[in-house]
């Protein structure tokens, strides 16, 4: 090793050790709970109320409600001897719950999720959205979407907060009927 390499290696080692020691001292001097409290205090000291443009309040479907909707949709399908999968996604398209009925086809899992995602993304049943493909065929190219009947949005005050998707029945009309049964169960 030449002198320059040894100096650079030694300097790098000294910096790394110094940073580690500083971090250890800093970590022991300020507990994480104090850092979190300071962060909360700095946010709380700002104006926070209905007129504050920095924050937003959103409505989310609880896991209990999502499960109730999925179970109602699955029960509606089973009552007509249909083997389906039901997916419930939140406003951002993240899956809350998926129930795969006995005998549901392997394609139904992803299809149910994509129908739910599509319904919540456009705040409309997927059967309605499928009709829009004639005017805008490239809609189908949007990742994660599926423009087939079987997805229904869940709304709160007219805004989408979740989507219920059903896949596996022989027609999109049946899938959508079962998805609607899931959404309707939330109103009970």
C-alpha cells in the first residue's frame, strides 16, 4: 500500500469511527420518545384546524367493515352456486381483505383486486367504465386496472373510500351484482 492509500484509508476509518461515536452519544443523549415528542410539538404548534391547508382528513374503511363487505359478497355468490373471489381495496388501491371462495379459479384472485382498484380509482362501477373503452380504448393500458363488470366503489359523502371487486362468475353482470351486495352490507 502506498502512502496516499494509507492516509486515505486511515482518514476514512477515523471519520467512520467518529461518526459512530457521535451517533452513539447522540442516541444516548436524546431518547427516541423525546425526538418524537419534539417533532409532534413542532407540528402541533402550527395552525391546525379546518382552515389549515397543510392537512387533510380522509375517511377509511375499517378492516371489520371490509371483511363484512367481502363476506356479504361471497355469501351472495354462494347462494347462487357461484365460485368467486372477492377483494376489498382502500382509497389508494391497497388490498384490505381478499376472500377466495371454495373452487374459485386461479385467475379470479388478481381479477377481483384489479376490478376493485378500477372502481375506486374512477368512483364508478366497472361495468360503466367498460363502456367508456369505446371512446378511449387506451384506458385499458393503465397498470392495475381491469375494465370488466364486477367492481363497485364504496362511497362516503359521494367520495370513493374503497372498492369491492368480484371475479369468477360466468359474467361481469353477476360479479357486479355480488360486489354490490357487499357494498350494500355496509349500509346495514
